């Protein structure tokens, strides 16, 4: 029986980096008075963060499969 609380898998967390990147990009863009540039940079850095996290998760799952006897 489950307690109703489930852990989110890495697949469920995909896209959080872009969302956080956009939010930080808007704040940065407002600070430099160029919101368009801030959003663009936020999307770039957020997508890069998501890609590295996905790569790490894939490598970890591959290592876990190889280590099982």
C-alpha cells in the first residue's frame, strides 16, 4: 500500500531548468533593461542545465544496469 506520496522521477522533472532559466532571465533582463536578451539567455542556460541533468541520469542508469549481478 502506498502513502499517496510518490517520488518524482527524472523524467517528471524535465523542463524545470528551462522554467527556472526563464524566470532568472527575466529578472536579469529587467536589471539590464533588455528583457528579450534575458529571456533568450535564460532559455539557453536552462536547456543546457536540463541536457546535462538528463545525460547524468542516463549514465547513472546505465551504470546501475551494468553493476547488477
